[in-house]
C-alpha cells in the first residue's frame, strides 16, 4: 500500500510500506523535518499499527532528520503491537547516535500503577498515608519555624528586616482599602437589618450593642482574617511556589542559607505585626458604618457612641484582638508551607495557591470555633 505525502520542503518526505515480505518493511524517504514529520505522523503510525508481526523501519532514503523526525522514529518503535520486534535500519550514523538517547519502551509505558482504579481499601489507605505525611510535614514546619523565629528574636540582626517591612507594606498597608470597604459594609448591613426589626419596638438604640459586640468580638477579626487569607496566604504560596519551581530555594540551600529563616520568618513577623492593626482598623470603620445608619434613624452619633461605651467591655475588644494574632500565624504559616510544598511545573503553583487559601479558611473557622468555646468557659 504505497503512499506519498508532499510537504513544502524542497525534498518532500514520504513513506511506503511493503507487507508482501516477512518481516514487513516501512520505507521512509526525503527530509524528516518539523513540517514533514507532522504530515507523516498519523498516516505512518496508522500503517504501522496494521502490521500484525515484526516491522522494520528502513531509513536508507532519509536525507535529513531533526528532532521532529527522531520523534516520529521513536513513536514507530514504541508501537505496542510489536514494540519488541520493531527496529530501525539504515539510519545515518549521526542520526543513529541521537536516536540511542531515547528509550521507546519507557516513553510508551502503560499508565503507572497510581493511575489505575483503586478499590475502597486502597483508597482509604492512600488517603490515610497522604494525611499522615501532610501532618508530619506540618509538625516539622512548625518546629523549624519556631526555631527560626526564636533565633530571630535572639539575634535581630540576622533577620532581613528590609524584606519584612516590604512584606508588611504589601500585606498590610495595601490591604487597607479592601478591609475598610468590607468592614464599613458589614457595619452598615448589620445596623440597618437590626434597626429595621428593632424599630417596631422603639429599641433602635440597642443596635449599637449588637454592632459593637458582633464587630469587636467576632466579625472584625474574622472578616479581616478571611480577606488576608485570600490576599496574603495566596501571595505567600505563589511567591514561594514560584521560587521552588525555579530552583531558587535549592540555590539558597546550596549557599548555606536556611529558607525558613530567610523566607518564612519575615512573612510571619510581617503578618503578626499587620493583622492586629488591620483588625483594629476594621473595627473602627465598622462601628463608624453602624453610626452612619443610626443617623438615618434620627439617633445622633454621640448617643450611638455613648451606648457603645456602656455596652462594650475591654475584654470584648482584647478578645477579638487576641484572635487576630492566632489568625495571622495560621495565614502566614499555611501560605508559606503550601508554597514550600509546591511540586514541579507551572500548574503546581496554582495548586499550591488554591490549597493555601482553602486550608487557611478552614483553619480560621476551626480556630474561631475553639475561641468561642474558650471564651464561653472563661466568661468573656
């Protein structure tokens, strides 16, 4: 079944196959460059698949062969129907040496065992093993980070404070607009929704109690942490993940620099410094938004803030502020950990960023629930 295929090159590539003799022979002719190899790829492989026995690929008439042509030869050698009986003959020595660099059997290997369908027991075991490995990495990361932070506190000059200040500016100062917007909207929404209901009983003034307690104890630190989880945790994971993919972290280790102290510690300190400040800022903006709503219900700002001062206790404010420190540790720590766990390839950076945000949000909610139970038993 002879066939020929014309390409734009001066010496077009073509092939013909002879199945009258055993073993069958597939003759390649002309220039096997990028254009011609692409044109021959499907028809040549299709013809090779129809051969039931051994196959010889005769390259005596091949005038030129680049990497695209070598890829075609490797694909022909890797045909699963007769891969042990397929061989290349009469290929020029220069091209033969290049072809020897490839292992067709490895390139055409079947799917690895991890991609096959697992039964229920194997799935549970694989999940448990992954969970245990992740927990072990987290414990090791917490220990290394604690040691790095302790060393930074004992020897402040060993920390790159300029990097910490730049990270604090990016994670804190640049986050002020979005934190102010969300906090103001939260204060307005809570005040308006509750005032509409309380107006039926003439109790609009008690909206100040609801806004003050909910913002200072719960929503202020929680909403700030959620915003930073989506903004800062993802940024930390993407930055460290890109460095991991580009082997920059390996380069630091080669130069004798500890990536935890060099990269992670400044980010954690910056988050610890800026998250409480952002929380206080969010509380103030949220209370101001609630006061703006009270003006619509003919309640002066002085009356609104006097009611706040008589209702809100220092324990409410400092309780919410204490949450912000824990949230900062979770956001920065998880973001850096996921970044350091990044695999190879550009897609791995996106996966690490997604894992950082999701893990941060889950841990923030879990920590907030623990604080709620703890504050209840303490009597706050």
